[in-house]
C-alpha cells in the first residue's frame, strides 16, 4: 500500500503487456494471411493494452515522487500530448 492509502497493483501492468504481445503477434500473423481487417483490430487492441500498462506504471511511479497520478492533471503528461 502506498503512503497515502492508494494501492497500485503493478502485476496488472505486466498482464496488460502480455496481452499486448499476444495481440501484436496475432496482428502480424493476420497480415501474413492477408486478413487486414483482423490485423487492424488486433493492432488496436495491442495498443490499448500498452496504454493501459503505461497508465498503471505512471500511477505507481507518481505515487512515490509526489507527481500527479490518476485523476490529476499534468500539462507535460503523455496523455496530454496525444
């Protein structure tokens, strides 16, 4: 548990990254098979899993350094730059 009472489960970030790897591989295979619609779908879900992992890790790291975490604003954040 974090000092302010929040608990960040970084194992979920690892799980999301495993899902991203799987979806990226499926997308790669779909491209080789010529099924571009399925390749596109799996590429999108891979990206979503990577983004989810990044949010979890950002929350974990910001809990220790006093920087804005989930639900807080930071003008220099990755999400703002998108």
